[in-house]
């Protein structure tokens, strides 16, 4: 029996939860063929917090200061660790982890390195593109987590090509999501939302980049024409005071609800009639996919990472930050019949199953590893 392939999954910060896609990659690597070690550059689980499903977890717990600039101490420790372990494969998530491995692998010579890029913009700086072109060797594969991220990589000038780069869509465990989802009545009762209201909803941190302020301002322009409409926002963050001030200024008390952070917020999506994502920047937002699991009609901004997803799922699109255009799309949805709204939600769900299945996601990473390490011989017949 051949030995197991030894895989390191390297992440910037500790973050393990039920929908964590790094954990889903591990679940796609059979334990009889792969030994997976998960390592986090920063952070560690507190009491009661989950651990990775990997066979072993390593918490470097570097202070933030050691991960800036030349990062010599952190680089040296990571080099020693990788050299001692003798990994066959490293999967590095996000720019910092990927960049550190690109530098170190000039000496480590790990047979296969996979960089997972979750967002757009990491290679906008000229020196990063130059460094990437210099360090991308034949044993590197770089994954974009959506069509938009993959197209960004190919076009950014960082040395990413169709040969060394590919798209593996972020995904969710649709069956798990459906098991968690509360019914419309249960979700509305839990959130104290009116049973008969038409609810626009969103889930996300309350931070400026999520664009919730534009959603509130758009809702204010239509609230008088549609007295049955309400807006619900699940999440917490530093923008709460600004959002509350806008609610007061626009006289939206009782119509716009800041519901705070909720554990497993996914379970509440059926409380909404429509899911809105007014973000200014995203990688591939799992909250949008979770809304599709609830058969919701979706509206989103036209940022590069959202537009293809909305186009392919039959969603509604508006120019980012454009309050008037967002309000127009919200009105379009309000004017749909119940049957049309249901059909739109079903179209989104069908797209989700077709393009973002967790089984396909796991299989794609496993095949990437197997094919890169054992390429099929050329057919000269």
C-alpha cells in the first residue's frame, strides 16, 4: 500500500465553523489516502470553540507585527515547520499565506502548492505582480473562488495563466442549509417580524463595505407607496450607529429592523421575501448562496464578484452605491405576483444546485491535487 499524501492547509487567522470552506476541502480528501494538517498563522480556538476536522491542527499564534514587512521570524518558523513535516501538498488561503509559501518554496521544493484567492484586488500593486511573476513556478496552481476572481487573476498581469490558474466556485452544503432553515413562520416569530409584511432582508457585518446604508436610503424612497414593505438587517458592527441615525433621520422606525448578530444566521433567511446584497466589495458571498438555498429572489450590486452570479441565477442587478437604481429594482420585485416571486426564487435555487454544490467543490479540489501530482501521460496515438 502506498503512503498517504501529506497535506498542509495554511490559513491566516483561526476561523473554523460549520460552513468554513477550508474544512470542506479536508472532508473531500479521504483519510485513507491523505493526512491533512491545518495551520493558522494567527489565533487559536477559545473554550468551546470548534477545532478543525484535520488530523492535526497547529496554531502559530504569530503577533500581527511579525506578519508585516519582511516577516523574517514568521518566515523562518514556517520554513522550519514545513521542512520538518515534509509535505507533499500545501493549500494556502488568501494572499498573505500564499505569498509566504511562494517565497519559501524556492527552498522547500514542495511538489504541489495551491493558492486560493478569495477576492479581487490583491494584485493591484505593481510590486506584488512582479513578485508573483517571479515566484510562480510549474508546481503552483492558483484557484479563483468565482468566475470574477478567476478572470481578475488572468487579467491582472501577475503571471496567472489558464495553465496555472483555475476556477473552483465557492459552495455551500445545500442539504445542511435546508435542514437548518426555519419555516417562514418560525423565522419571523424568532426575529419578531410581522407575519404579513413583505420583507427585504440582508445578512452581513455592519461595516461600510457591505453597503447597508444604500439599502436603507433606497427603502426610504418607496416606504410610503408600499406600506406593507419592511427591511430587516441581521448583523453587527461599527456601522450600527450610522445606520440607526439614518433610520431616525428618514423616519423609518418600525419599518427598518437592525436585528443584531445571530448564530447560524442562515436559519432565518426564509423570514425574508427577497434577499438584498448592496456590497461595495465581495469575494464570493456565502450569504447570497445561503439565501438561494431558501429559494429567495435576490438583488445585488454590479460589483465584479456579484454580477456574474446574479446574471446566472436570474437575480436583479443595480449599479453599486446607486440608491435610485436599487430602489427601482426593489419596486420591480414588489410588483411581482406571488407566483412570479416564487418562480424567481426557484430559478436561483436551481442555479445554486448547478454551480455551487459542496460535493462538486470537494471533488474539484481532490481532483486538482490528484491530477497535478499524477498527470496523465500524453496520448501519442
